[in-house]
C-alpha cells in the first residue's frame, strides 16, 4: 500500500523508503543469485574487468550493469509490478520507462561513490529519472549506505569537479553548499529507496567487515522524449521497447577511476 505520506515525503524531500517492499527471503534470493553470477565470471558491462587477485575490493567484485539485457532474473525484477506501482504513484500516475539495472557488491574496504546526480548521466528530457535502490544486505553508515541531500531534487544538473578517488570509485562529484547536510539512509534487505534522479546523493567507503549489496533499477518519466544513448533501449513496464531520441552528453552512471592510494 502506498499512502499519501510516502508521496508527500517524496515530493518534499526527493526520496522515500518503501520498507519491506520485498521480503527478506526474496532479497536473499537476489543477493545469492547475483553474487554467484559475479563469482562465476565476466559479463557485458564489466568495463574494468574482474580480477579475483586484486588489492582493490571493487576489482574483485565490480558492480554489474545492464544485467536485464542478458539475464531474465534481472529483467523480471526491473519490471516487477510492486516497483511499477510505487514508481507510477510517485510520478503522479504516469507509468515510467525502465532503462538500467545495476548490482553494487561493495565488499568490505570498497570505496564509495562521490555525491552526484543521476540525471547528469541519463540526460532525460523533458523531466528526469528516478531510481529504485533495493538493499540486499543491511545498509548502514559503517558499510557505506546511501546518503541523500534532501530537497535537492529541483536543482539543475550541476557542473562537476574532481572527486577524491581514494574515497570514491568515480572521478567526479558536485560542489555542495557549506551548510549541506547529507542524510544517511539505513535500510534492511528488501527495503527499496526511491529517489528523484536530480537529487544529490552518494556513499562513503565500506569501513565494516560486511558486504553492502544493492540491486538498482533506473527509470525515466513516461512522457520523456530523449535520454542518453547508453540507456537505450527504454522499456515499458510490460517489457516492450520504446523509441526515444538520443539526449546530449551523459553516459554510463559514473566513470570508473583507479584509486589514487589504498582505499
Ligand atoms: O550504491 C551506491 O553506493 C551508489 C549508488 C548510486 O549512486 C546510484 O544508484 O545512483
């Protein structure tokens, strides 16, 4: 059930958590399924490759991307009716298009992702994108949960500056006002964080001895006409393809950067 409070909170702060949208057993299934896949080899989208002997935990467990293009389990999750219902309600009644899946493994010691706006990469026009970010492990401040800058969803796409690549696996970030207060979002497996694609968000390194896995879907508003080529083809929630124009700029959600020092 999606109550008015959730929609109001999303409109006001730019994000909302659907607690227990999926149950713990479902989350365990996806966690184990994708971990087994990751440990079994390399896949399209592994832009930095997989190196089981690397000192960098993110090279041993790089994030997976666009799995829905070659894996049925990922596609079914991306188009899952419970996600569709929340997304459609949060977007005011218009069904979104699905454009991306990602699996972040974030093992112990892994760098985080410097604060950014997803719209910087997706370049949706008109409108913006929206993420459904599902916890597969408990996510908290120790293992680098997501951190949001409430009410930044109406900001324009900001010009980027270099990120600290000892802390972030991506090399750009956005400048924040001095009084900006990022809010950590603690989540349990099966909780889904929905957030507006223009909202500033990111995560700190994993300083715990636990993995912080999450399965992420990116969607765009259903009246969008264009988005960056990396996200084509867009899918309706029934799985059929939508023809969109190619947006200017954008690209894969965060360009990999090798650590400038040990994480
Ligand atoms: O999971 C993270 O640490 C970052 C994820 C993120 O920024 C995103 O999905 O847009």
